[in-house]
């Protein structure tokens, strides 16, 4: 199969074709004019007159042809200019009209068609970014409203000098809990924002199996009130990655696995060296997720049923996915309600 060309008719070829066409056409018209004058009208034409007629015809016909060609060329440029102005004003639904091009031998008709497609794609990307920003602000406002309202309410109650010591301690505990929740939310937002910018991970060689064992120890200590049974399968494996970011991935996934399981937790961790990548599988026996939840679980502020009870903020897995992608990897999930979840992370070596 022939390789598809980038451009079907580049503007360079267009200008060459147009110039040659004008030159040939005007020359033919000039010659015909001289022929008619000399042989049909029997007008003697000197060389100087012939040259003047020839030049006059070339100027007139060439000017008309160039005018037509410039109109044909500048029309899409004007449309492009108007569309870019509209997009700069925030009208991301504005599109540059493109004529259907049935020929599949090239991606674009010419450079202007290519530029139009790129501007249309830019408008789509800006529209998605704007929608994402609006949704982020709306979700952030919603998430901040609850802890802030709690802090204000508890602060008002604590201002009552008639409160007994027991009630005051309970309210202080609530105040601390909501403050920590707000702090975690802010930390998550800062991390996510940093990851979504042009952030360059600081990669180096890491003993991945040892790092994940360390993450297990941290999570086990955090949830020591639960009975955690662990099955860990791995050989010594090295990976070139950012140790701080990858550690955040493992602690977040393991923390979720324990958090959304019962008092008796069974974790299965499997690390495999697969070709030029490393595959880490973390499975639990927790509450699981519906198919709908699985489709949205990596979205910012998305929370499955029951996560509010567990003090989730819907940012953890969004951060995990962003980190994994920054590290050049992928993350997937398979889950079933009541039977637990399996997260699989694939990182390049």
C-alpha cells in the first residue's frame, strides 16, 4: 500500500501552476490577437506594435487571473483569521469550514487546509480544557463547602462558654478532623496541579520490589486496627522511575485497598518483568465497584458510593493516574461489587 501523502496540492505547486497557466494563457491570447489583426483585419503590425499588444494582453489578463487567484487564496485566510479571533474571545465552538475532500491519497489538500484542521483541533482541545476547568472549580467549591461549613459551625459552638468539657472535647476532635480533611484536599489539589503542568519527573534506578514492600509496611502501620493478610510475589526488580512519585502511587493504591475492605483484609501484590516494562498488580477483597464507577474512577473528584463515609475526596486515583502517565505508564482497573478490585500498573523499565 502506498504511503499517504501529507499534502495533495501544496501552495508552492499552486503558485507555480498559476504562474505558468497565466503565462501560457496570456501568450496564446496575445498571439491570437496579433493573428486576427494581421490575417483577418489585414492590419500591418510592426514588431514594436506586436510587443506592445503582447505586453498589454499579458498585463490585463495576468492581472485578472492574479486577482482571481488571490481572492481564491485569501478567502480561507480570512475565514481562518475570523475563527482565530472568535476562539481568542472564548468561542470554542467556532470552526473553520473545510470542504469535503474525498481523495484518500493525502491527509490535507494544502497547507491552509492543514492549518485549518489544526486550528479546529486546537479549539476542541481548548473547549475540553475549559469544560474541565469549569467542572474542576464546581467540584472544588462543592468539596470545600462541607469542611468549611463544619469548621464555621464547630467554631461557633466552641465559642459558647457554657459548654461542658466532654462536649468541648468532642467538638475539638471534629474541628481537627475537618481541618485535616481540608488540608488533605489542598495537598491533593497542589499535587494534581503540579502534575498537570509541564512537570519533569526526576528518574533514577529504583528497587521496585523493595519500594512496594516499604509502602506495604507504611499502610499496615496506618491500618493496624485491621487484620491484613498479604500475598507478595516478586523477584528483585529494578526500574528507572521517579522514586517519590512511584511511592505515592503504591501508597495510594494500597491505602484505598485497605480502606475500602472490611476488618479482615487480603491483599495480593504481584510484580512481573514483562518485555520492556514492569507490571504491578494489586488486588483486594474489598467492596468492589460497579461498571459505571470503573469508567469514572480516575476522574477528579469522582467518588464511589461509601467513599464519603471513608473521608475520601475523589482526588487520590486522579493523582495516581496522572503520575503513572507522567512516568510513561498506564493504569487499569477490574472490579466487581462485593468481590474486590484489581489495579494493574505498567511502567517502562
